[in-house]
């Protein structure tokens, strides 16, 4: 009989999601290098297929540069509405297995399988079933990570990409994470990594060198969580029922030294569409939007109150273009942020 886990958390990651959708919809593109760009005339890459990544093609790269690395690269203009539709079908497929599903983003979901694990023959059976229902609903593949907490499950999901299934039993999590750089864990940015380095913490296994109180004093409850995350004991629950949010936002850290206006606009367009998708998924619209660019000297930002509410990514993106045209003068941009405030149904 399969041993019952005290807690079973699963992360489902739709590998190169936008590119996969394009290859599924256009069979001629399957097993070929494709790059999704910001529209038909777009010159910057939003994401690329694994066939393209094998040539060194990366998100944020200019299409011209990517084609030098991969002359046979196919350009696929982004289709946000199509991706949202497929995402909905994926999440509905997951809900056929259990209701304990947290939609983390358009291409990622956490599942708490603790309660339902007795219905299935162990974690491998559940993981394979997840892959099966997603493939049946959409024709797409995914990577699945299964462990006893969110952080280790997310770490596990990236170990065998694309189309992998990695299982780390909770009693093995600390040992499996011990040799990993602390900054490899989700949510541990360079700033936190730098703080931990002052105390000799570079790898997850180093975390026990310092008391939990040091992180708690510096970061509060998130600091306590970080201390536990590194040991495979992330206490954060899977949130399956979400209260009406006061804000809906998306941000993205840009490659170092980003000054190219087209590249910045590409990221802003991508984030605009993501905010629009999330608003529509909740059945919300908003009048109030924050658009921000983080530069070495601080944030450049605008706050907008529209005459009418919207959930349209194109309308949000227009606000982003206004910010760049009126308030940005070529500074390096390290991060973009778009937030819809006070959304209403």
C-alpha cells in the first residue's frame, strides 16, 4: 500500500505555454523553432519553443538577433485571447481531479492533493493523471512537480522540462534542496540573497547557520517563511478560495541594462494582457491603474482614472505607451509593474 503523505502539494507548469499553443494550433510548426512576439509587427520575443531555446533564443531578445542564432526561427504573433481560452480549459481539467486548485497564473497552478490522495494510487498516479487530463483537453504537455510543500513542488517541476514529472517525498525535501543556491528558490531575489550572503548563507543547506529570528527581524513573517522554505518546510497553503482582490497586478524583472524602448514596450504589453486576463477571469473591471518603471534612481510611474471601467489589455497597454512617451527619457529599466486598483464586478 502506498504511504500516505502528511501533505501533498503539486505544481503544474505549462512549458513554454504560448509557444505550445501556437504549435498545437498550427501542426506545421510542431517540433520547429518558433518565437512568439508582441504582435505581427513586433520585434521582441515574449517566449519561444524549446526547439528555439536550444539555439540560445531567449525571452526579451530582439527577433533580428534571434534569427542570427536560429535562421529557421518562425515568428508567431501573440494571441492573448486564445491563450486565455486554453488556460481556462486547463484549469477546468485540473478541477476534474480535485477542487483544491489555486490558479497561480495563466500557465501555472498549485494543487493540494492531501485530501484526495487516498482516491489515487500514489503521487505518480496523480501526476500522470494530471498530464493525461490536460493533454486530452488541450493537446498540450506540462511539467509536474510533487512534494510536501509549495516551494519544493515548484523546484521539482523545473527539474525535468519539458513534459516532466518529478516527485520529491516530503521526508527527502531538505536533503534534495541542501545543495541548491538559495536564489534558485521561487521568491528569493538578489536583494534577499545578498542579505543572506552576509551571514554565510549561499545554499539552502546553509540556512540552519542562522537563527530564524534574523530573517524575521529583517523581513517579518515572509522572513520566517524563507527560513522554512530552504529546509523543504514551506508552510504557505494552497489558496483555493480567493476573496475579491483589492488589486490585480503583474510585474516583471527585465534583463540587466535594458534601455531599448521596444523591449520595454514588449514586456509592458505582455503584462497588460496578463492583467486583462486576470480581470476577466474574476469577472472584474477597473477604472484605476498604476503603471510603473523601476530605474536606478527610483520609480517612474503614473496613476490613471479612466472615464469607464475596462478589462481590456489593449486599453491598459495604451496607458503604458503614454508613460514611456511622456515620462521616460531613456533610463535603464530594471522592472515593470502594472496594477489595476479597486476592481469591481
